[in-house]
C-alpha cells in the first residue's frame, strides 16, 4: 500500500505531523493558493475536517507584514504509517509528485546560475545520500550534496541540482504548476517564460571553454562575440562570480 503523499509532505516539507495515538497533518505557508492546492490533495486522499487558520508573520516584505495561512486535517491512521516509518524508508519510496511538492515548499531557483536547490535540513549525510539515489533513480541524473554553514557553527545539508538535472526536472515542475493553476509559484522555476529568454542556460562545457580561452589571454570582446554573450557576462564567468560550481 502506497504511503500518503500528504503525510509525506507534512513530514518533509512546510508542515508537521501531530497527535499521539492517531496523528493528523498540518501545513503552513504565506501562499494561500499553495495551501488551497494541498487542501484539494488532502480531500482526494480521504482526509476530512480540514480547518483553516491564520497567524501574523514577523517578516515584512515591501512594507507589509505577510499573513501566514495554516490548514489542519482531522486525525487519520494513514498519517501514522508515515510518522512511524523510518525516514530512510520514506525517502526511498518518494514518488515524482512527492518530490515536486517538497520542492515547492523547500526548493529554490537561483537566478544567477539557473539552477535549483532543495533544502533538506532534517537529514544527515547517510539519509541525504538515499535521497540523492532516489532522485537519480527517477531522472537518471544525481543531484550533489552541499553544506549550508551557519555563522553560529551549525551546518545543514542541501541538494544542488546540476543543469543536466534542471533540464529534466524543471519542465516537469512547470507542467505541474500550469495544470494546478499555481501561478504564484512560477518564480520557483525561473518564470514561466524562462525558455524564451536568450542564453540564460550555458552548458558546463561552454563555461569551461570560456575560462580556458580567458586563461590563454584571448580578449574578452572576442570570447563574448564567439559565444554571443555580453562582455560583462564573460568577465563574471571567468572570475567565477557566476557558475562557480563548474570546475
């Protein structure tokens, strides 16, 4: 029997599993449309008694304090299955939709380098590797483990999606957003018209070639003309202000 995707999302994403004997799921977001989508998914999985709530956010964006929306289901035994399962088992049984929902909660699009990150702070190194293996199983390309080091000495693992994986995963997320009318989340994929923007994506081979030419002393203007790029962009690539991950 498949695990409840909404219980999985509550355990991994912007939610939680509560209760003692019989557990319930709850979710939190400043994006009401995302929670409305999760409510539809909860109903489709047989959850009922869903209660909405709000709370004030301490974050002020553009001079306005955002509202945090919350939803909570009634207790259901299917939540217990996910709550009580080892996290390693949950990770190894993720579906594509599980991964998409997690990315919509804890993923980010990096504009300067056109890549995706998935933050997985609750996982240790071994558990993160299980997640990496699962993503590779789904898409044939493995994300890379990275470490987010905090100023207070704490450190957390997260996943970096190389461009070979972004080329596969981004269109899948894009289609999911379109099909479910999640317009407010288009920023998670660099915008809905990302493909129409010229030369946003450069392959690792192109980046290495640009740096090799720069090392040989080829003028930046010549490198830029050869690759149909602006001189300033070539300069940033060579100085590793962009595409720093490409070795």
